[in-house]
C-alpha cells in the first residue's frame, strides 16, 4: 500500500519491532495456538501441538516482516508445509487444514484489533492501521491455504499410494505362495487371514465409445463401495480390496464359521458392475483358492454367449470353465455329443434347455417340468424328440452329454 501515511508506517514498524522481541513473540504464539486449540481440540495432541507451534512461529516472522514492506507475496515457510503433511499423515480431511487456518486468521485479527485498541494511536490513524493489517492478513491466509492444500493433497496421495502398494505387495506374495508371517501380514492388511474367505473379482462393463455412468475416474470408488456392501450383506463385514486395474478390483470377504454360505439373492450388485465369486474356503490356502476360482469365473463371464447373470458363482460354471480351457476340444465335444441339437435355431435351443433340466433333475420329467415351468407331458414329448435326433436312448449316454450341455449353456453354439 504505497499510499500508506508515514505516521502509520512508523506505528506499524514500532509494533513489529516490539512483537518480534523474543518474550513477546513467544507469548503471542502461545496465545494464538491456545485460541486455535480451544476451537479444534484434536490439536491438543503433544506432537500436533508442537508442529502447530513451529508453523505459527514461522508464519509470524513472515507476516510481521511483510507488514513493514510493500510486497504482497508471502512465502509459505517449511514448518507450515511440515504441519500440513502431519495433518495428512494423521488421516484428517483437508477441511481440517482449512479450518486451522481460518480459525488462526480470526485469532490473529482479534489480537491485532486488541493491540490497536490499546495502543493510544495518534489521532485518526486507527482505521488506516486496521485496514492495512486486515489486508495483509487476508493475503497471507489466501496464499497459505492455496499452497498448503497442494502440499496436503500430495502427502495424502503419497501415503495412500504407499499403503496401497504395500497391501498389493502382500496380496501378491500370498497369492504366489510366499512364506509370510500371517499375523504380521494380517495387521498390515487390516484383514484377518486366519478365517474363512470368499474371493470376488469385480469389474465394470465396457461400453465402447461411452463412459461408464460414474465416469472412468470413479470406477475404483464404485467397485470399492460395491465390495463393502457385499461384505455387509453376505459376510461378517470385514473386506480386503486391492485394485487390479483402472476399472477392476480384487476383493476378499471374511466369513464367520457360523454363517451360512452366501446365496445369489443376497448380492447387492447393479449395472455397470459385474462380480465373479469363488467358493468359501479357510485360511491362506482358501484365500488363494477362492481367488483363483473367482478369476476363472470372470474369464467364463467375459467369454459367455449370451451374457451370464451379473453375479456369477464359480460352482455354476466350473464344468464349463474346465472344459473350455481348450476351445477346439470343447467344440469337438459339443458337436460329437449333441449332433443336430447343436443347431443355432430357437427350436434346438428349447430342446437343449429341456434336456439340460431333465439331466439335472436326475431324469425326472416331473422335476424337470417344475424347473422349466411347463407340463410334464411336454417334457416327455421333447425328450422323445431329443432321443430321435441323438439316435439312441439317453440311458445309453454318459456324463459327457451333460458336460456338453453345460458348455453350450455358457458359451453358446
């Protein structure tokens, strides 16, 4: 403020000199910190208070020295950056950092107003002094908040990346069969390995040319929320989640021994999320095995024609997965076992569906009719037609016929 009068400049210079005296400055810092801590009691912690005091002291030197000059930049001291990093490492939200500085600004203005009121200023300059002090404190808070928010975010992201990297390394070692201290690994993962596990693989459906409803950048958060909901719906609430791609997630749900195995209706999964689920299994061996099954179920889900249910359990497609590992051999099996039934028309599809239900119902027309929602005589007629197309009675056919039907149900003809 180049137009500031010499009288105001002199008063501010005297104020700064007096305040910078060691005993005065320490008292001011203590008073300001106390005022902040009263409003933000989380700062009572010994280490937090020490970092706050170092930041306040460093800021005080910058602000006070700036009052006597006409510069408008306020370098943010390293001690303030250190305090912002401490807030991030303690897991506080960025709003916590903003609140500290806004409360600090209020405390500083109260202090300056009190000093001006007690200073017996020469006539007519009180308003001009307060305006200069308010202007400089506003510039200081604006610069500090903008700069330190970046510092906070960088530290928070760095911490999250480090935690995710450590978690991913431990999970990878577990899946690779590494020799780990299970109790230590559990502590670092925040997930108990000595329990029953249910592994999930979650991903979002690809929509060529279109972004997912929540946007690609939100896919990880969406999948994490779905995994948590599944853990609450079908498990004991504990969940371990590790990103496996920009729009895919590996997860494990903890199951108590007295909990029943999850059923399909319990899964709270909506578009665009899909979930492949392994089988419940215990301890580290089960951790690996259930995950391997979930990965296999996803492979089947992505190859299936037509699309399978949004939540796919490994037992439902185990035979199709095993048979489908060799595509040519599987197609040869289908052609050999089904013959004319492998035609792509709707009538053949209806006959395959009937035969599949009939075999799964242990060759009971009544039970198959209930599964299909048709009359038992309809089932008997279709079975007769199927035997004509196959060229021999079903009693003469072995388990390969049902395997072929399992494969066609998943992969189509």
